[in-house]
C-alpha cells in the first residue's frame, strides 16, 4: 500500500516556466509535509515544508499548496531554471512517529 | 562541514559477505534515521533512533540487518550475508525531536552486491 502517491513521474519545462508536482496521501495522521530536491549521487535536501494548519507556504520561487480535505499537496516552482533540474520527492510524516514516507519522485528537466 | 556524514560513500562486496556502514549525524540532533533508496524510487524507511534507543524498525528490515547507536551519537548499519537484492543507496538522516521535524540527509552509501 503506497501511502504517498506522486505525479508526474517526469516533467520537462522551458526556462522561465512553472513546474508543478502533485502528491496525494492517505494517512490522516500525517502532520508534516516536506519537499526534497535530490541531485544524482547526493542525498535529498529539504526545499520547503508545510503543516496542515495552513493552505499555502512560499519561499522564494518555491510554493507549497495544501488541500487538507482532498489530502493533496503540490509544489510549484516559479521561473524554473536549468539549475532546478533534479529529482523532487514529496514526503509525509507524523511528528510523534518520526519516520517519513516518500513519494516515488519526479524527475524535472528545465530546458534552456 | 557540520552536516550529516556517511562512510564509506561506495561499497562493492560479494554475495554472502558482511558490510557495515557508519553515519555521523548533526551533533545536536537526537533523532537518527536509516533509509534505503533504489533507482527510480523514493527513500524507504528502515529504522530510527531517539538518542541511543531504537524506537522503530520497518518490516523491510530483515534479520540480516542490524543497526546500533551506542552512545546516542554516530550509528552503524550492518548487513550480514549480503544478497544481490541489498544493492541500493543507504541514506542516513538526522533531526531534532521538536515540532519542526526537519530531517537532514547525508550523501548516502551506495552498496553494490555482486
């Protein structure tokens, strides 16, 4: 049973465009939703995270939109740049439980 | 560099051999996690420690896997009698057990079992 479903699997965007990656979760006990960026050969690095008490969080070009009733959240990358080309993972966790459950990742390619 | 470090970065071993990986977390972090990541997949939770106590183990963690964090600082993950299916990236992460729950990942150890 996959508790966090991520789409699309891959995404190609032109430089300056908006990249949108979606995730859906099942476990209503999740209370922390981070997004990670991973480059080849490196560990995941935290980009931005949100808790379910807010519907949107913005940090620079990165925005998380959160829909608690639909159990969905998404990452928007504005003004996408070639340097943003990486694999992005959504995750969900319960603060008391500790562990994170990850989506399968989205490979983003930003074309110059 | 005060991030999470992992050693070795790469390990090639023959099937049936034992391997041990080490993780040094961010110094003030009391939680330490091990994940496994295969190509094209997200990290899968294996186990985690709060200080020296191992609080949860995934059902993915067979009896051949053991993890320790003896003094609540660094941790080791040992795989006994390695199998080809153990080939993966083994990631360590650490966090501070407050409401932020941000996990910081190390660079991983890539294991190849021949």
